[in-house]
């Protein structure tokens, strides 16, 4: 890719985003996938001549992250980190209208895996950071009072154990900051509109069900104690299970912003009638349900080693996302309630409990984010939301550092479409949204880090 420094911020971001998509940093969950070193090299080339070098960490071969820091003029001023991951999830190419790694632009839309999750933001962060680095000398120069940190991190799509989690435990000095911006915000809701900003996210409490049956010959299945059959029934029961409905303040406010018909709106904020309201939100139904419930999704099922042997063992891997204040005992209780008498053949393994995290909204950075939204949408405002998936923001929030998922997307978007493209077919972003986002981020960084106390 060329590293010329001309062109608008949006043009630079589009060009860099295309390079990041083409790097194919696909994280399939195995330590030897990802190859984020490709994007580290692209970014090192991008920053050449800007006066900042950055530090590379590589906890596992080719699983590299790049951290760039521009030091502020005032050690007491608050610092800001822009944290963008560089890995993407695998694709099923047959489901795509365009090559998922070609980064084609057609009719003002850029297609590719990672376009929305979250390489558009990672590219925007790099462009803004380079612009600040290049503009710190000469007339009309901008010198940030607080430090600006740009972190292009590996492994977010597999829990960040080789990315922000590793950095937090081993090199916190590189990525620490007083405030953080990361992924998942920006989708408009309603006519004003409300621009989603992720102030928190659900926690994770994954578990594995170990199913015990009795092996036998596949030619005589009648009356057999088949672990695969028990596992299948366990999956069916879990899919039907309803955890308690909890109406959070963020969900209530989001429902109001959607401008639904009165009946649907009333149903969606009533724990007793919630399920009656789900058909009224169409593509948002999955997100709506996840916003008000601890969810249990049976995502990996394994049984059997040979076609003519009745399996004596099976496993079901569960993706469990918990609402605030849900404990490990609650998770176990939900599973036991869902599985009922199957528990005599099932043991629950795992004790993960990553708690749900929420950042306050009464912060100086939140006010600056609001100002950025109003520059794009004069009648608009921030719409604080809880994310139902995981981001690197949680590692900061757990240490008391406010972290927000922020961006600004064009009016062609809604949150349902936004959510569906995360890990879905035909991931894409329009060039107008790239422009809106990088312009907003440039404003936020200069306004927040340039403020006088």
C-alpha cells in the first residue's frame, strides 16, 4: 500500500481499511491463526516519517500488537487510548456477494470481512493518530495536553488472551490510559437520531456439558443409552429455556429511541409481556432478547468417533452471556433448571465468570462524544447501550477505566443491520460512514486532549 500522506482523512482511512482487510488476519481460535503481524507491518509502514515508531509485542509467533504513544505536554492531563483489534473471524465465501478479502468498493460501499468489526475503526484510529503526530510542529500546530495511545491489538475475536488480556497482565504500561474508545457504537436509532454508544457489555460464563452414555454396536440402537441422543435432547431443552427477563435502564431508553408502536414499546419494557413485543422489532429481535436476558447458546456439539459405534460420551460447549449481578450459582441454577432429569447423565464443567461491565456517562469524554455527534447530526444525541457481545473495553472497565464503544454511521444504517453484519455474510461499510466516523474521532481526540483544565 502507498504511504503518501495526502488526501482527506476519509480517503486515507478508506485506503488503509482496504489494506487491513486484504491482510486476511483470520482468527479461527487456534494460536497459530490470526497472523496479525501482517497488519502490524502495514501500520508501521503507514506511520513511517510521522515521528512516532510504536512498540511491537508478540506473545506468540506472528500474533503481534502495535502500540503507539504520543506524549502530552502535561503529565497531569487525562490520557486517551484508541483500542482497535486487527483480527477478523472466518468466512463462508459461498454466502458472499463480493470476495470477502478483496475490499472492493462499489456504489459507495466497501465490502470485506472486518469492514464493520472493527477494521474501519482501527484504520480511523491510525489515521487520526498519524495526523496528530504530523501536526505537532510548525505554525497552527496541535500539541495534546494528555497522552494519546493507539493500540492495534491481536486476538480480540478469541478472548484477547494474546492481545489486550496479555498486555493488561504483562505490559500494562504500554496500553494504560484514563479513558478508552473502542468498538460497537455508531448506529442511528429513531428520527433524531440517537447514536448508539456502548457504555458497557454483558459478561461471559461459558460452560461445557459432559454427557455420559453407554457405548454399544450401532447395528442395535433400540434401548441404547446413546450419549449423542442425550446431548441432542440437552441442546433442545437449552434452546427452549427462558432465563428471567430483566429490564435494564439502558434497554428501556433504547426501546424509547426506536419510536415503535405503543403496544410493542410497552411490551418490550415489561418483564411479564416481553416476549409478546419481540415480533414487533423484526431484525432486532435477537439483540432485543439478549439485552434483557442471560443467554445460553449451545454452539459446539461433539459425539462419536466411528459410524458403527454408539457413543458413550458427548460434549456440548455453551456460550453463556450474563447480565449485571448474575453469579456463577445463578448460571448453574439456570442449566439445572433447563436440563432437568438429564442431569443424571450430565456434568457441568468450567468456572469462567467474566462479570458484566458498565462505564459511567457523567465524564468529560462522554460530553465530548456528545459534541461530536451533534456536529454530524444537529438534532441527534448519544444513546447509551449495553453490548451483548464482548469487546476489549471490558479489560479497562474492570480496572475502573471508562471505556466507550463509539463511532458515527450514516442514516442508511440501523442497529439491526449493524448487528447482523458482525460475523455475518456480506460485511460492509459505506464510505459516508467512514467519513463521519474519522471526522468525529479527529474532533474528539483534539477536543478532549486539547482542553484546558
